[in-house]
DNA sequence: GTAAGGATTGGC
DNA sequence: CCAATCCTTACT
C-alpha cells in the first residue's frame, strides 16, 4: 500500500492523531525483514500552550524536531529505559507531535519500541525518506470507530490540559 | 556542577 | 506498592 505523504502530517495534531488509527506502521529491520503493524492507540501533544507537551518548556535540543514541518520522527527516552515514538505534525514553528502508544500485537509505548528496535538513532528521521520506518494506508476502508479519553501519565499538566480528551483508541 | 523528575513497565 | 535507570532541564 501507499506510504503516507507530507500532506497527511502537515495538519493540526488533533486531525492527524485520530486519522492514524487503522493505518500501518511499517518497520524494515536491519536484516531486511519487513513487518507491518496496525496502529491502535495514539495521543496528541499540541504546542507550547499544552503543559503536557515537552515543547511547553520552549525550544531546546530535545524539542527542536517538533518545531520542524510535519513528517519527522521524534524519539526520546523516559524513566531511563523506554524509548517513546512520536511523529511530528503541523507546520514549521508549531510544535506538535503524536505519541504512538499501541500497535497490533504490542500494546504500550515502551513495549512497541522495544519490539521494533527503535531508539535514539531514529530522532529526526523523515517518514517519507526513511528505508526503515514509515506509515502506510490500510487496504480496508478508513471507516473506524474511535474512543477518546484523557492522556496517560500527565497529571502534572494542570486542570485544563490534563483533562483534554486527546488520547485516541481504535474501537474493535 | 548538582539535583529533581519523568508521555513506563513489570515484579513483589 | 515501588524500583529500575539515565537523560533533560533548572538552578538552593
């Protein structure tokens, strides 16, 4: 199937995040083996105002990639042991990203990066140019049922943002 | 330089 | 319930 292009990612994260559900994350491993995984759970992180978004701290070495045009990969380490996989969205200078929290077979942001062998070396990689990680359309209709809930693990982000229904789950 | 804490997970 | 484990950020 066809790889998602820049136009898909260069939109507001609240449009891109739910739209990623049902699409396929494609990984080409170092030995050349290719596997595809249906995306089942994501979260949206939206700009400097969103206190749960890393970019609320401003433009730093870590958040730099989020200020780029959509379609780049943002990876960071959490709790000293788990890599989190994100896709940058929106236009240049608008820091947004979608956290991939679950894919078919591997439920959990830390589990899926471990299974797919994703680490810091993917930071800043382009989803349209990469030969080892990208996203494709599925063959079935894009009609999917979606559940929304508050985001996980961001209780520190204040009343307004911790209650936003910016976690999107594929309802099977 | 130093300290605090995190978009998580698994084990007790 | 709590430790693991290390990078990023802020600065008593």
